[in-house]
């Protein structure tokens, strides 16, 4: 069931209380995906996948507390420890033009405006003022950090899976 149409949004990292409440670490910037009524897919450690509906959720320290429908006890909750949580990508809100989700950027082939292949976007580093794309070329082992700013990133084509950049002096 889980395929490229799903996005991992969290992991069940603990249990809270005796009524089935779960502690969830979210690897997303927003907790909006965990609204009451939303359906998610939980993939257990043994590979079993199942849809669950969120009854409620709330922030708790650096995590979330969540109660899922049909998770009625601590024993039910223990069965889900370590499980990953996914949503359908189609549930994501549309972004404004020239804005992208990280999962759309990671994996893009990166070229200079002159056509020189630099590698693939391996990860994204949030810095506060702007993100930084970590580009790795697996053949040469080279690694380049590219600021995600308009003067450097000239084109992102999600359909062709490419990014064109104008390297700053010194890169």
C-alpha cells in the first residue's frame, strides 16, 4: 500500500497514560497533518499497514500526543510503538508558484547554467534565513552546499527532475 504517493510524517515514539494515547515525533514543520478526523496510514515494525483516523492531537513538549480511533488501551498503543505514520501526498495543500515541498527537491539532478552536472540534491539544511541544498555527486564524491536563493537557483523543473543553478564565486 505505501508507495511513492505517500509521505512519511512521523513516528510513534512512546505511550502516554493508560487510555491509548501515543507520543509521536513529527518530522514535518507543521502539525497540521495531525488534525482530528484525518486518516493516516500506520506502518508497523512488522510491515503491516493499516489506516487509522485521528480522534484528537495536541503538542506535547517536542512531540505530539495523539489518540487514534480503535486504539482504546495501553495494550493497543504498545502494539504501535516504533511504527511510522504516512499520509497521501494528495492531502498536502497546494503551494504558491515557485514554492516546493522538500520531498520534491531532494533527488533532483543539479546542473550549472553552462550544463555542468554537479550531482543530486541529497538533503536540505534549514538555516532560518534560507534553506541550503546539499548536493552530492556519488561518482566523484564531491559535495557542494548551495543556498536556496533566487540569485543562485535559476530553475526548478519538478517534472524533468532537474535544478539549474548559477554558482556563486568560490563554490
